[in-house]
């Protein structure tokens, strides 16, 4: 990206809506498309993984993938609505207990967060086993420079909301947290932003694993990394960089919007 979103002319921007129903439809369609993308990228690991988005009418409820359904088959109409007690309010499938335990607490702790994404992606979970932050060795990785954390207390599958509270505490005000021996969790003020951060963070994990296997990568300086983060790691950049993926998936798999 040679020019930051907001500086170039004629760039699209997040839409505005007249009704709650329009916001809900928009969010659900982007969420379904995001699961299709996760399926394409191989982020599925059995029934593990979840992306959530707040309901615009009931902000303590969230939409999430139906438990046990393959990411690559999910449609907007398949998504389930879960309340703050973990009860399915709308939809024909159960909720993943781990999804509720983690996401309900992240959403509760971060009123600014509209969406959150987590899966057991290959490079994310591999990097997580090191219990380290990502280094600013590429421009893309700078999106997370001083804006991600490590949750370093793996105790098994997350079934309790108390564990979700501790993950939310580790995340703090940042855009991402590395769950040691587990995977990645990213958040954003839109589905597009949260999902893009997950995709580019997983790739950044891959890049650092490859670089360290080949030698000793050179880090970008502190000052330059902060500049790069302001350019590629801001909210608008996250939303905008998702758009080519949205265009691709809805053209090739339009049934995801049903």
C-alpha cells in the first residue's frame, strides 16, 4: 500500500446506515464472508475457532459461527445470536463454549470493540508456543508494534469466563494478543478490521518463523516502526485492507451472503 487510506482520492470508507436492521445485515454478511476466507486460508482446525460481532441493537449480544459447521460452508443465515448468559437467542445450532467464554469477556471489557477473531491457525499457534511478542522485522508486522500482548498462562481449553477475563486483561487496549500454546486473538471496530488484523498477524508469524530459521532478522528501528504502525496499523487501514478479500470472496462464493 503506497498511500495511506484517507490521503488518496476516491477511496471508499465504511458505510453509514439508516436502520439497525441495515447494520445487522451488513455485519452478518461480512462475518459470513470472513468465515469463508478463514476456510480458504486453512484456519480451520476441527471445531476450533470463532469470529464474533456485536449485535447493533443489543450490544451485549454477539453473532458467531454455529458450532460444528465448516467455516467454508457458513452463510449469513447460519450465524447464531448469543446473549450475555451464553444462551442462543436466534439460530438452529449450539454455541461453542470456548467462544462464549472468551469473546463475551473480551466484548465486556472493551466497549470499543465491535468484532473479535480467534482460530488455531498454523503459523499463529506455532509462533504462540514461543511465548514471545512479534518483532518489527517487516512493514506489515509494524501494525502490531507495541500494540499486542502475550497471554502466557495456558491451562487447557477455555471453558470458564474467568479465563476469558484474564485473556481480556492481557489484551488490554491493544488490537491483538498471542495466547501462548494456543493461537492468536485480534479485535477491531469492525468485522473487517478484526479479521484483517488476524490474517496479517498470522502472516507476520509465518514471516518471522521463516526469517529466524534462515538467520538473524534485522529489526526496524523504534522510531520507524512507530511511523509504520501509524500508516498500516490504524483503524481505517485495517478496514480498507480487507476490501480486496471481500471483493474476491463474494464474487467467487456469493452464497455466503444468503
